[in-house]
C-alpha cells in the first residue's frame, strides 16, 4: 500500500504541463527585477567594492528578535514572524541575510533607506500592533511631514511601485557615515568626480588616435596654402584608414612627429590621496579589502564601521516594529557577533581550555563553535571546571532521575544487600 500511495502522489517537474498554459503568471524579465541597483554612476566606480564589502560584513552578523532578563541581558530568542524575516526568509525573493545585505548596500548608496513591511496581519497605521510577515528594502523618493513616498518592489505585479507610508510604521535608516559618503561635497563625492575625470582621460588616450604633427615644406599663411595643407592631411588619413596595414607615404621634404604620451597631470596622485582619506574615515584599510588584516585591525573595523550601521538598523526597528507593551515585556531586536570567526585554529585549544576552566562555556558549546556535534555525555552540558573533582552536590545533580540516595531503587539495593 505504501508503494501504491507513493505512485499515486508521484510528481516530476519535467513531465507536468507548462504552468504558463491556462493562466497568467505575470510579466517576465531577463534580469532579476527586485535586485538593488546602484545610482549616480556608483556601479562604474571602484568604491562599489567598498560598499559591497561593508554590506557583506554587516549581513554576516546575526540580527534576532529576543527577550532580555531583568538585568538587560540576553535570555532567549523569540519565535516570531519578525524573527523569521530577520533570520530565515524576509520575502519570497530574499533570505534574511540577503535582505540585510540589500538594506545596507542601499543605505550606503542612497544615504537613507526604508525597511518596508509589505505583508502584515493588520493595517499598521490603524492598529499600531501588527505582525510582520515580509520585509522589503525601499528607496525614499519624497519626504512629507509625517509620511514618506517609497519606491519598493511589488512582488504581486512584478515591478517597482511608489507608495506613501506613515513614518511611524516604517524604519527609516540613515547612513551613520552620511557626512563622509553622501554629502554633496564629501570626500566620497570628490573621489567619484576625480575618478570620472580619470575615465575621460583614459578614453582619450586609448581612443585609437595617432597624435601626429605633419610639417609641410612651405609656410601656411594664405587661405590657398591652408586649403592645400588640409587636403594633404585628409590624404594621409585616407591612406592610413583604407590601407590593409595602416601604412601611408609622404614627400621627402615633409616631416612627421608623433606625440607618444599626453601632457602630464597630478590626477592620479589626487585620487590616491582621496582614496586614503576615504578609507581612513570609514575605518577601512587595504588589508581588510584583500583579506589579509589581522585580528586587531578587523576588531577596529567592526567597532568603527559595522557596529554603527547595525546599531542604526536595530534601533530604528525597535522604535517602529515593537510597541511600548512589547518593550515593557523586555522584547528587543539586537545583533550578535561570533567572536570565534577570526580566531586561528592554533588558538582554539587554549581558548577552549580557558572558557571551560573559568565556567564561561560548556564543552558542548565549545564543540558547536568548532563545528562538532554535541556529546551525549551529561557532563558535557555542565558549566563547571573539569580540572577539579566534582563535589557531592554536583555528582548528585548528574545522577539520573530516581537514582539518588533516597530513591526506591537505592533503598531496594540496600535491603537486598542486608538480606544477603
């Protein structure tokens, strides 16, 4: 019966009818329509690599909807729809991590971005208390006193749409480094203008021009001589363009001088200076970009660059997504950073010994950090120093239920021993 039931319910994607036959599934695109696009020519700039690196590192942090204890410490993760959006699935197109990366990259590019709750159980403006099912990154188009017009991707119609949303229901996340990146006269804007000028110079130098100067054997002062010189110039151009190998002939009295390089300028030095200033103001070094930075450099980068960005995101989400009642119940949205990601393998053993000996982490928690499955030994989940012998109270706590000194099994064993 199990085999027959399996055959009845069998499904093969390739042997079923085309889903487009019979009903309309919406418009189609050759490229993903909801993907973030850089604006103002940033997609052609080398600074895009900096944006992408910051967005990837920010998305590597774990953002969760949690509950705190009475001392403001992490107690537990709340299994909510908002936590599902932040950790597993933000929308039909993006995972939670992809959404955070999209949010950060858009924020760095635009200066201010909106995290729009596209699906909820109630209208946010009317209820004030609503469950969030999906989140999308939106670009702020216009600002009003109490509302904003946001351009956000509508998955139901397959294109971006402008909608007006109250400010009280949507997090508006501003770039903490707005003065460095997005101000009209900031270091970044000056750098992009210099890079644009450098692109223009490169196009001129690599445009295929020969840069030749032809010296004719007569003085060009009259109109007839200038016409004769222009005719001679066009004749040489025609020979070079129509010839198979680009060869032309000249008179023995004519002299040709070729300009090998353009006039020198200090544009590249200015770009290198502005790039160094831009990196220093962001807390980024070249070692971070190429992956050779040490632990101290990465710690400084996370504290000066990544932490302000994530704090801006979680603070705004706490303010807009959590009601006063939820905050009074010690609910909050926070981010966590894994401190063991940058630790070399050689230092793991020493760190594991110190953390377990000082009763900071259990053995199973250490095993989880290094990618090993938990041990079934009950001692592996006990928070105590394994180098010291266990006390009587600890031994009693480790005994299975019903096997203590006052248990029935223990009393039976004593009676059996006395009778024997």
